[in-house]
């Protein structure tokens, strides 16, 4: 059982990010992270299964934010409208105050191909969970998969832009989704007559 | 330098797939693959950098098929129309005769999370290359990324369906793209007035 130690995980996480960013992810050990905040390696492993986990913990909360947004969509909403609701809900998970932390985290991930693959895998898992939730609402298999994967695409692009810009993630995500809808309408006009 | 040995790579690949499928990927060594076709481990490593490579070699040919399709699109084509052309070109890379081989390969990948991550990463790399090619045609950054990632999504879904169905990959990919365009039009009507 993990003993309740307020703020310990957060302190470890902050110290880890600092060390990963300055010294490099590969070069930093769990023991060094713990030491930086006056704790033992054993305490570190009570909070995180490994040092990679420091960067990816909390994923289930983001997934839950997506699911809450899906639940909040009205019953008559079409698949991509439900996804729009999920994106709006997920955006609230990243308030602007979190941007500096997210930027540092991203700079660590961008320098390590294995972490990039892990991050990419996270988006894939997210898409699978969203597709399941859409199917549970009665959306058919193909539409659920397409809408969920498009949602993950929009979220990924919007998140990257949010790291560089100063606007809210909700605004950026809404704009990226709107651009996707525009592109689709443009192509639909040209492609349909030839089918 | 690799000495020219006609068919050796193909024989090794067939033997590897057979062993991966029957005995398990983890349980098969490069030496055993070579032995199965009367060759040495050294010969194996002249053709493949490791046993994983047996499953992923040829990726650059698929990427090239996408790029050829982009080149074939008329100058006035919109981003998703260019992607439609890329998908049609890529589909020709998987004629129906290849389905049994692709099914066996997929069954091996589906049983191994690390291979799944590698396969997912392949689609990500594909999307990046397609986005670069769209930008080189003058498509703006956001549209290029969205169209390329949507293309990778459509390809991934269509490929999975092609493994299970008997229709051609070109037909399935066209249908999946058409469904995406429909979903987008449906959502555009509902979302636009509220923006």
C-alpha cells in the first residue's frame, strides 16, 4: 500500500522534469531524482513504477476528461459533434498555467525516440477508448473508429500548437477541428461526382 | 557489400513468418530462421539488421507509393483530394494475392505489443512524409498535417478491413475516405452556427 504523503509525487515529478531537461533523460536515475528532493529511491518507487512513468502518469485522467465530454454530448449529436464535445472537455485538463510544465515535458520527449513512440502510443490508446465509448452510444463501427481517430489527430495537432502559442487549448482545438471539416467539405465537392 | 543472391531475402522472410506464426515471435531466433532454409545466421544478417526487420522491410516502397500518388494529383487538387490520390496509389502496393501473407504478418504483430508500437510508429512516419510532400506542393502547415494524418487514419482502417474482407484495398480505402467526408459534413452543419 502507498502511504499518504501529500505532495511527494508532485515534488518528485518536478525534480525529475528538471533533471531530464538539464541533464538528459537517459542520464538521470530514479535514485538521483529522489535525492534531489531529499528522498530515497525506495520512496520514488512507491510513487512511480519507473522513471518513464513520471512523464506519463495522469494519462487515465485525460482519458476520463474525454469520456466525460462524450457523456455530456446530447443524444442526437453526430459522431464528430460528440468528438467536439470530448475535445472541449479534454482541453480543460490543460489550463494555460500548465503550459510551462507541458513545454518542458515535451522538450524531454522530443529528444528521445522511445519516449516519442510511447507518447504516440498514448494517442492510439486514447483513440481506442473514445471509439469504444462512441460504439457504446450506438455509433456504428466504422464511424466510431474514424471519428475517434480524427479526434485524436485534432487533439495531437492542437496540443502541439498550444505549446507554442498563447491561446487556450479549447480555442485551438475548435479551430483545428473546423479546418478538418473545411478540408473535408472541399474534397467532398470534388470527389463525389467521380465516384 | 551485400552479394546478389536472388530470392534469398524472400525465402528468409517466408520462413521467418512461418516460424513467428507457429512458434511465436519471441521464441524464434535469426539462426533458426536461416537454418529453416538451409542458410547460416551470417547470411540472415546480410539481408536483415535484426529479426524484427523481417516484418518491417519494404516500408520505404509503401511510402514511395504514397508519394507517387501525391505527384499524380492534378495541380488544382485540394489537400484531401491529393490524399485520395495517394491512397489509390498505395493500395496498388497490396494486390489481393498479398492478402494471405499480410494476414499472417498481422497475426504475428497483434500478439506482440512492441511490434504493435513499431507498426503504429510506421503510420506516424508515413503521415509526416506525406505532410512534407503536401507542404512542398504549397499546402499550408495546418492543412498539410491534418490531411496527411487523416490519410494515415484512412489507410490504417482500410488496411485492417482489407485483411478481413475480400474487396480490393483501393475500393475499401475509397469507401472509408467517403465515410470520413460524410461524417465531417454532418458535423459541419451542426457545429458551424454555434461558432
